[in-house]
């Protein structure tokens, strides 16, 4: 692993189930994450994904790539365009720096509206772990977020 290495993209279908389940799992009961009528009343075209679900998906993207011994040290993200049902978010990442067993990875999650999330993740990768996903092929998830 070295600076400049790119992680294989991960495509995640944005479904109502993923949005609602993520909000409930993170105890975010704001109505805009589960009630389309109220979301529209508040000016949104539909329900949308909460930041905690996005944070979890970014973390999963990194640990899936680096393997089961990888440990997240920090996740710093910014939200941009909302994730609405029916869209797809594609996560991409580039290793920005490596110091010892710590890698800093720049991550972008793009959807049909633009960048949903941008950020930097620091991950500890013990030497033996290495990258498990170095083929450069795009991965994708099924409708409930499970890799297919």
C-alpha cells in the first residue's frame, strides 16, 4: 500500500429500506428520514439518508477494502447532495498518505446529484492485512446494502 493507490469503487443502491433502517439503527427518528409526506412538506422531494448511515457506509467501505484486521482511527466527512431513494451512491477512495501502519484515505461518495459525501479516513492496517480489494473492479451491493 502506498500513496496514490486507488480503492475499488463500491456501488450502493439507495433504497427506502436502507434509508429507514439506517435512521432507526442510529436512533435518528427525524421524520424526514422515514416519512415521505412530511419530508415533502418540509421542502425535500423525498426521504433522505442521515449522516450516521453515511458515516457507517464510509467506514464499511474502508474496512471491507483493508480486511478484517483494519481498524478505523478517524472518520471525517462532509455531506453534500442528499441520497434519495432510487439513486445509487458510488464510493471511491485514494490512499493519500501512509505512515507506518496508518493509512489516510480520501473518500468520495457520488450520486446522481453530485457528491453526497467527501472526507478523509485514517485506518490502521497491520502489515499482514494488506489490501483485500486491489483488482480495480467495481463492486456493488444488493438492495439492502449486502454485497452481491
